[in-house]
């Protein structure tokens, strides 16, 4: 994940379809928001104490609504394979 580091710290990926988030299946995205990054030095913490499961799902729906159709299609295909 070296390319995601900036000035010594991880930078948060854009969730609007321009970042690499769509390479992850929904279940992985859910888990990252719930439990935080698997990278120990990442600033991405879990939000399980702040967001209910339903709110995590709602936030995923929201940022996926920003993804271009092309990205959504590729995301769907990736999950099937
Ligand atoms: C203080 C606030 C936040 C910081 C500093 C932060 C930072 C980061 C960083 C550095 C990553 C890179 C992945 C990694 O390190 O393994 C990441 C990933 C991610 N973050 Fe956050 N984040 C924050 C808040 C949020 C919130 C509020 C959400 C959504 C509700 C969110 C959703 C995600 C998702 C889905 C990923 C995985 C996406 C990917 O790997 O492309 N983050 N975040």
C-alpha cells in the first residue's frame, strides 16, 4: 500500500468512484468501515461504536450512488467472478 502513503501517513482514498474502493466487494467495504483497516499504522479506525450496521449499509449506498455506471458495472462483474 506504499502508493497510498503521503508524507509518511496513509491518505484516505476517495470513495466517489475515483479511488480504488470499488475493487473491494461490498462485504469487505462493510468490514473496513466496521472494524477499520487491516493495516496497523492506518488512520482508518473502525466505526462500529458510532454507526449501526444499517447506517454502515446506508453510507455504502450513498457513496456507491456517486460511482459512475461504468464503475458500478465493473464492481458487479468482479463480485460474480
Ligand atoms: C477520520 C476519518 C477517516 C480517516 C482518517 C480515514 C482514513 C482512511 C484510510 C487512510 C484508508 C486507506 C485504507 C487503509 O489504510 O487500509 C481508508 C479506507 C477506507 N475508508 Fe476511511 N477514513 C476515515 C473515515 C471514513 C468514513 C467515515 C468512512 C465511511 C463511512 C470510511 C470508509 C472507508 C472505506 C470504505 C475504506 C476502504 C476503501 C478502500 O480501500 O479504497 N472512512 N480510510
